[in-house]
């Protein structure tokens, strides 16, 4: 593992949401400098949240994985254990072959019984040792057996007996009371009671095995492991005492002269007792070392704290330690060093035991959200396709007993989806979208068939099932997956998924106007809007299909309208809703649906013109202006709707407001373009904007200059020569100065500019109007070198200049007149003049 940064501990039975997810900020939405009126290099550049690794600084120093302390501890214990076992084996062979085999008849009676007792004791210890590890390990297999013997509880036999008696009667009383409660209530209505219900399985758990009738507590792993533990200690202590007595006294019997049968008996006995003493001392040393590290140094608690697994993690740490220790003891002493927590958790996740799956999911979830461990964890999980498939499968689990496992799996998948390659693997699993869709269920009864209601009855009837957390996680997963173009297509093609997402965009007026609205409720709406925005802003044929499908869902636009009307206190939601409308406006039918939904245009104008909003709402007002410009583009119906709303005067006035002038100019230009001269009387009032427009052309730059030049070419079409001359006088600008400014623009932008792709087109359009308006202007342009600049435009034209708007790098709404035609018209006017 490659730990990075610390994070907070988690609770034992809860599903956590990252604090950063609850901090809904305007920075989560599109940059204010980004607009659909200019092309973007990629979808990722348009969304500041698209980089899943933006929160991870590259210079975080590596920290050693905490479980390495456990594997090293297991290695050292295994060395002592195997050394003691080796000496014990040697002593056993020596006793059976040399002493009892060679000197059995000549041994002194005390030696014979001492050796026999020591061998029996050692046999008992070896048996107890091998099975104690098995039972201790078994105690960590099931959460139901959390009562594994505490190392501190083994300090004295008196406390052991008291605790054992208490545990026995407590367990019997609890089980009796639990069965009575189940019979009386029939079903359980609280989360605590649900924890007591055990789902029927085909496998026994250690706490359920009826080893003796009416005495299940005999099979309790806690009691058995303690008994075996004390048997070992007593055996080793007895072996030390007996061996020491014989080595100190050395009363091995007299050896008579000439008795060759007893000549080496003393040396043989000394060797045996020394081997027995050494073995027992090594074993006791192992136990002392064990107690020192675990009880006094609190190694397990320390590793649990560093692993950030929370209070429930101690059982996990014990399980990992026993696995590592078992490998070291039963195989090579180095086998345990090959273990790590992530691989261990993935193995548990693949188990068929619900408890093991929960333990594995807890580990992976915590390591996935931890800033120190997430990179390494997600890399390992992302490369293990069976584990990803298992996690995706868990998203479908609706049994209340599996709520925590399902929640952990959802959080892990949400983290995996944050990295592009992992997101592709998740989305590539058959049925993955359907599994994610299952997270978007609510506690409302489905409106489908009776069998569907029955299928989910166990979930919907459970009042404490926390649907909203799964809703958050499901939307978060979709939000991250939707960064990929192809995955957006899969989301759109998943039956019933889009309507579910749209359903979460609904928010009541009461909640929008409430200053103390629950963060979780607002977050749900926000995430659903973010998902819809990413789907709606998809480019190409997939994007057009998604835009059509979203707009065809009858609640899509009306839900956003409610947010526009009542969401003044929720600017983030308003901005997301507005950006969705802007993206949907790329599709012709969707544009008409938006304009035809009562109150949408009015709501956008109210936000756009609202001077009472604080400065923090500026981006919302800017987004509203861009949405209105998009809705007016190539839509005569929407243009007529806007003009009938009597907003023309306010749009003209907005040309003098720095925040609004760019989008106001775009809206006015589209109104003039698509209503045309047929709406002369309706648009006549736009002519009063001419002085403002002329001054902006002379003083402005970049985007402001582009939109003002484009508007000027249409504003002057509503004036006769006399009126236009008056407007120049009011602006304090001569026609010669304007002509020079237009030539300077063409000279400055000798190549199409990606940020202002239409400035050369608009400049040529305005020059054409000026030359047609007055013959004297032709001479002005000719003297300024306009012909040379126009010829340069012919040599550098690009597709970039042929479109009104862009979806990523794809041009949309092609201009009816090509820039070549405009240049040729201008050149003809110059030559004819």
C-alpha cells in the first residue's frame, strides 16, 4: 500500500458522505468564461470537476502501510513458535527413541514418570496450541462471534472464570429474550432489531452449531479459545517446573561400576530435560512477547487507528493478524509478509459469507475514501475485474440486513468511477447501469405491477432504511460516469434511468425558500441536476439524442422552471438548471419545448435583470443571459415570445451594464436577425441602442467588441441614412473612425480566433452596410486598405467562422451566408464605388 493522507474515523453501522460533497459551491459548475458561442477543446475543459484527481497533491510523502507492523509481529512470533516446536519434536524423539526405548528398563522410577508426564503435558500443549489458533481464527470469521477472547481478560484465572460464567448466563438470557421478542412482535421495526434477525443461509456459523443439545454456549469460540490458551500456559509452566527440578537435583539414580546399560543414562536425561525446559521457555517467551505487544503496547489498537477503520475495525485487524500468523506458522515464515489489507479485503468480499463480505466492504470503503490510501486501493481494486463485478452486484441488494454492505459497495464504486479507466471498467460490466439505477429507489411505493410491489415490500416496509444515502451515492456515481461520452450513451439507453434522474430534480417551493433547508435534500437536487447537465452537454449524435430524450420527459423543464421561480436562495441550483436549458437548446425541438413551457423565459429574464441580487449571484445572471441568447437563436417563436414580454427596453438598458452587456447584445442581435424586417414596429425601439453600441465598438475588446459589432450591423438596418447620421453624432463618433476601427479589426485578426470566432464576419457585415448606406464610405474603406484585408480573409477562412454556436468542437447552427460570399460582396462594393 502507498498511504497518503489521514482522514477521520468511521462509525460501526453507518454510511458516510464526504464533507466535500456537502459543500455545494458555485465552483462546481461551468466557468463563467465558458460559453457555447465559442468552441471547446474537450468536454473535460468545460467542467471544472472533471478531473477526479484534482484533490490529490502530487507531493504527498509516502507513509508505510500500518499492517506491516502486524505481518512483522506475526513473523517474529512464528520464528519463536517454530523454534519451540522444533525443540519439542527433538525432545519427543529423544525421549521415545533414546530414553523410553533404550533406557526404559534401567530408568529410575521418578525419571520414568517425570518423562511420561512431560511428554503428556507437551502433547497436550501442542494439541492445545494448534487448535487454539484455529479457534481464535474462527472467532474472527463472523461478526456474530465478535466476543473473541480479549488478551487483557487472560491476566488472571479468577477474572477468566467470572467472565466466562457471566458470558454463559448472559448469552443464554439474551437468546431466550430475543426469541420471545421475535414471537411477540412478529416483525421488527427498528434498526437494532433488524441486526438480530439472521437471514437463512445454507452454511452454519460457529455460534449456531448445536455441539451439545441445549448448551450452544459450549461451542462458543471465546470459551473454547480461552480454555485452550490456559491449557498451554499450564502445560508449559508444569514442563518448566518438572524439568528444572530434575536438572537442579539430578537424582537420576546410581550407576554401578561395570553396568554398561546405565553408563550414558545421566547425559541422556540431562539432554532431554534441557530440551523440554528450552522448549517450554521459548513458548513462554512467545506468550510474553505476545502479551507485551498486544496487551501493553496495544499493537492491534495502534494499527486499527492508523488504518482508520474505526471502532468496528478491531475485529478486522484481529482477523488479518490471525490470517498472517497462520500462514507463517503453517507454511513458510515469510508467507505472512506477502499479505496486505487491500488484497485481504478483496478476498473477503469474494466470500459467500455475509459477515465476511461486510468486513471486506468496510475495509475497501475506508481505504477508498482515505486520502492516504485511496490511490493505491483504487488502483488494486480497479485491476481486479471480479471484485468490481462483485461490488456492482452488491448495489442491487435491497435486504435491510445488507444495508451497510450495500452502502459501502456504493461508496467504493463512486470512488472507482472518479478515475477514467476504472469508470470504463465499471460501465463495461453487463447490467452495471441497472444496478446503479437500483440505488435511485425511494421509499415511495412503485406505481408498477403488483409483483414489483411485492418484490420490494421488504425494503419499502422498513421505515429506517436510509434511501436518501443510496440516492446520493447513485447520483454521485452517475455524475462521475457521465464525464465519458460513451457512458453517457449507456445511461440514456438504460430503461427507466433518465426518468428517475429527472424525478430527483423536483424540489418544493417550501424547501427552496427555507434558509435552514437540510443539506442532504439540497445535495440530492444538486447532484441530479449535475448528472442531467453532463448528459445534456454531451456532444455529437449521442448528445442530440440525449437532449431530445431529456426534453421529452414531461417533468424536465417544469422542474427547472420551479427552481428558477423560487430558488433565489439556492443560486447553485439555479445555475445548474439554467445550464441544462442552455445545453438542451442545442436541439431544435427542445428549444421549442422550453420556450413553450409557461414561465421559463420570464424566469430567465427575471434572474438576468435582477439588480438586487448579491455579487455572488453574478454567474447565475450571466448563465441566464447565455440561455436566453441560445433560446432566441434560430427560433422565431421564442423571439416573438420575448418581444411580447416587453423586455426590449430593458435589454437596451442592459447594454450599459458591464455584467449584462455581452449577453444582452447577443439576445438583441438574435431578435433582430430572426424576427427580421417583418417585425419592424416591434424592434424599432432597438435603434436607441446605436450610440451605446458604437462607443463599445471603439472602446471594447475581444468578446464585447465582437458582439457589439455583430449587433451594430443589424441595428442600423432599422434606420435610414439621416437617422444613422444622427446616431453617429450622438455617439460622438464619425463614420471614418468606425471604418478605421473595422479595418483595424481585420488587420489584427489575420487568422480566425477561437475565443471570438465571428468578429471578422461581423466586421465585414457592418462594413457592407456602411458602404451601402453612403457612397462616401466606399472611398473611406478603399483609402484605408480594406481591399487588401478582405483578400487576406479569403486566404485564411476556416470552418470555425461558419457557425453560430458550438457543442465542444462540433459546430452547430451554420450561418446562412458564407464568409466567402460576404467578402465577395464587400469587394464588389469597393470596386463599383
